[in-house]
C-alpha cells in the first residue's frame, strides 16, 4: 500500500510537469522553424529587386497576387489538412522559391512564385490557427487568463520570427561583402547557403505535435458533394466579412501589409541606398529586424486584453506616423555621421512598429474570433498580401512622396476604425476575459 501511495502521485506529478513543457516546446520548435525558413526567404526577398531587377520585382508581385487569392481558400484547406500538415506543406513553397533563385529565369521564378503564394497562404493560416489553439489549451488546462497566454505565445513567436531579418541580412552581408560588380559567384553561394537553411527549417516542422484544437479533429468527408463544398468555401470567404468587428480590423490588416512592403520596396531603395549605399541596406535591415524582435517579445508580454492591445497598437502607429511625416516634410540626404545614423534610426522605429502590429493583430484575431480562427487569419493574409502586391506593382511608377502620403492616409483610416472597434466591443471583451 505504501509503495502504491508513493508511486501514484509520482505519475501525476510527472504529467503535470510534462504538459507545460510540451506547450513551450511546441512554441519554440514552431518559432525556430519559421526563423530558419524566413531567415533565408526574407533576405532573398530583400535582394530580389536589386539582383534580378525586373524579373525579381515582377516575381514578387506575382507571388503576392497568388498569395492574396490563395488566402481566400486557405481556411478550408487548413481545416481539411489540419494545421500541422498545412505547416509542413507550406514550407515546401519556400524551399522551391530559394531553389529557383539558383537558376533564375522566367521559367523557374514565375512558377515558383505562384506555388509559393499558395504555400504561404496555408502556412500563415496554419501558424495562426496552431498557435492560438495551443495557447487556448494551455490557458484552459491551467486556468490562466486566455488573452495573456495568447499574447505571450504570440510574443515569443513573433520575437523569434523577427530575428530572421537580423540573421538573414548578416548572412547576406558576410557572403556578399567582397562581391564585385557583375559577378554572380557570391549570389550563387548565398542562395546555396539559404537552401541548406530552409531545408533545416522544413525538417524541424515535422517535430511539432498536433494541436488538440478543432482544426485537428475534423476529417474530410468523401460523401460531401461538390456543390456543398463550394457553398462551404464561399461561406468561409464571405462570412467573416459580415462581422462588423472584422470590417473594422480590415484597414489595420491592409496597413500592416503596406508598411512591410514600404520597407522592402521603397525605404531600402529611396532612403537607405542614397544615404549609405547598397552595402548599407543589409545593415539597416538587420537593425530593423533586431528592433522588430525586441518589440515583438515586449509587446507580447504586455498583452492582457483589448485595452492593452489598443494602447500598444496606437503607440506603434504613432511611431510610424512620425517617420513618414519626417520623410515627407523634413528629411533630406546629408553627409557625415548623421547621414548614416538617420536611416538606421528610421529602420529601428519602423521595426518597432512592425513588431507591434504583427503581435497585436495575431492576438486580437485569436481572442475575438475564437469560433472561426482559420477564417480570421485567412482574412489577415488576404488583405496583407493584397496591399503588398499593390506596392510592388506600383513602386516603379510612383514617387516616394506619393507613397508617403498613402502611408499616412493608411495610418489615419486604420487608427480611426480600430479605435471605433475598441469602443464598440470593450464591454463584451471585458466580460469574456473574466470568464475562467
């Protein structure tokens, strides 16, 4: 009897210790996989328009158009596959895109971009669904505040993810620092290194465990007719937009894509390059990534509910507005130490704003749309990718000043809509957040 009494609590205690470690392990494995995959892809994307010019610009435009349309059907696809399988399949698109850069041509880059649009749509919907699911499981099992857990998990993920800009651009800087004009040997070596890194990230994704959320429990029903499937698909696209809360978040989603594309396409070309040269682009983007990562971790820790999300988002939008108004009204390229420091300061503040938007948008969608998480994150990617595609297609034809006016207008509209949302749902959210 004594031995049994001693053994039983040991089993229970072991389970209690193991469960939270599993949740944390899954978050870190998921985050590490994304870090490796996007370390390569993010740095490659920064170089596309510089190295391949028209081919790179058009390929990225095609990629984000494909991303936009595929995001419309990503929700049922992720529900069909399960979030883990969607994450694994999604990594293959990034592997193929990096591989295509080793033999760049219209026949390799365009198909790879089209497929990456599909892969990106399911990997991001899968990521949002998976992370929210395990956060809810954790909060439920340990009777914790759901909003805080979702915020913390998103903070860890986006903090580690944001490091891809720092790490990837440092790799680019190290490999290409001695690259001579017209030479391609350094670029070939760089993309070979990136392909190896992406491969590690793809393999790592297999080691996350399946979540216990609803998206893992469903299974395809072969008896469902094509008509029923089509109706279900249309509902998954349209239904979220019938919710006033989603409509009020759409401007913020679109702005989050605009500001990312501005950094990739306009800021590096029209602000960083004239001030500190081509070699300074990787350094500025490394600073951007470092502050993005720090802010993501900090903002995630501070997230506790709609009030905190509102305060943090407003701070991030205000920081961006300062940079855009500075560029629009006061800034001019100068020499000396200030000419070098100014673009780096701007990169840091832009990184802070991006870290705020990505963590808080993910937490907000996970909290407000718990009954259709896949659909909510699909909408996020539809509007983000649409905005990014527009910038890539328009940037050769519009001036920096015009783009800055668009950015300030985007901040104004998204901020007003978001504040109205906060006022409308504060009471409902407060009562929900106190539910154990």
